């Protein structure tokens, strides 16, 4: 139950601050194979002490070893699953959490440092669905904290993609701006995430690299959210 309550609190928090400057650091990761085990190092580059770590994997894993350098973060809940939380202590700036897991081919898809129940620093993510999750959470926070900044950023986003979106809208028979803005301005984080996934599907993109290196210019939105 403790892990469930903690994870629910995590999903409801603001996962991003409002400027790139405030998110200059975050999570530095490194992975090394050791037979049936992968050894992962997660370094705190936030610039301050953190009190927790949240890690999600692309498949179910078992954490077989945990070592901290520069503090201590206790495991919350079981050590077998797809997502894990470590908290109840502190880790200094520059501190490292080593996690060893099996099977060795599993990889983290989302890693976030926490301060209390608030995520801090730039998150580490490797998949489209995690980007959608982060965008949904971050946009809702911006909508509540600085709606005028969000509105201006969305205008910049559509201006940067005007030519490409015009071609796409002609084939789809719909205005992306008219369809997207009501979602951005009113929907909960899950609704924004679902719309993002639908849009990505329309673009025919299947990987994070394909989206970030594709025709859609996400620079304005990602920069505002610190990604």
C-alpha cells in the first residue's frame, strides 16, 4: 500500500519547472552488462540534494542490488515489478544510486529525481509514451501557473510548423490547431497525453528518435518544459 500511495502522489505532481535554466541538470545515467545482470548508475546532477528516485522499466525486472554514494534512499515496496520508488532519506548533489537488475536486457524508460513528492530536474526518458506523459503533466502545470506563457508557446509551436501542418491538415481534412487547443486548454493531463499519442499515430511515428528527428518542430514546447 505504501508504494501505491507514493506512486499515485507522484503521478499527480508537477514533473517540470517553467524554464530551461531551472532544469540545467537532472539525471545522468550509465549502464554496464555483468552477465545476467545490468548495473545501472544514476547520478544526481540537479544541483541540490534530492530525497527520492523514481524509475520505470520497459519490462518487469528484479532489483538484485542497490548501493548509494553520497546518501541513502530506501526502497518503497517490492523489488520486482515495472516501476520503483526510493525515498525516505537524502542524496547529495553529485551523489550516485547504483541499481543492479535482471534480466540484463531491460532498460529504464523514465527516471526522475524527487524532492519530497515533487519531481526535480530534467527527467530521463526513452520512449514516446513517456514523452506524452511528461508533456501532459507539464502542460497542465503551466496552464494553471502561467496560462499566458503556455498560450504564447503554443502560438510559437504552430508558427514553426505552419507549412508542414498545412500539408498534413489537407490530407486529414481537419485543423490541427483548432483540434489541439481546446484539449491543451481544458483537458486533464491524461487527455493531453492521449491526444499526443493520437497525433503521433497520425504522423506514422513509432520511436522517440523518429519524432524528435522528424518533420514536426517541437523546440518551443520542449524548451519551455525543460525537456
